[in-house]
C-alpha cells in the first residue's frame, strides 16, 4: 500500500513535542521540512507520478529512514 509517513503518525508518543519543537526550534524545523519533502517525493514516485528507477527509489527510502532516526534521536534528547 502506498502511503505517506507523517512524523506524528510515526511517533505518536511525541506528537505534542513535535508540534512544539516545530514552532519553536529552527534546527528541528529544518529536519522536519527535509523529512516531509523527501516523504512527499517518495510518495509521488510510488504513485508513478515521478519516474525513477528502483535503485534510486531505494536510496531515497534509506535517506528517509536516516532522517527519521535523526529526528527520533532529537526528540529523545530535547
């Protein structure tokens, strides 16, 4: 199933913290914007709206996981 992976859905236990950090922390805003942009791009590729080969899509998915890990670490320490 093709779907987006919003951070609030990925980390429901941090929903309020995500909202607060997004509105008050520039570093977190950059991380979240990068994640959301990449997530949207992957979604469009998976829907077939943007042509891309499987290796490039796999690389983008790995980048999304890396960003998600960075965000999770950030949420835990802040």
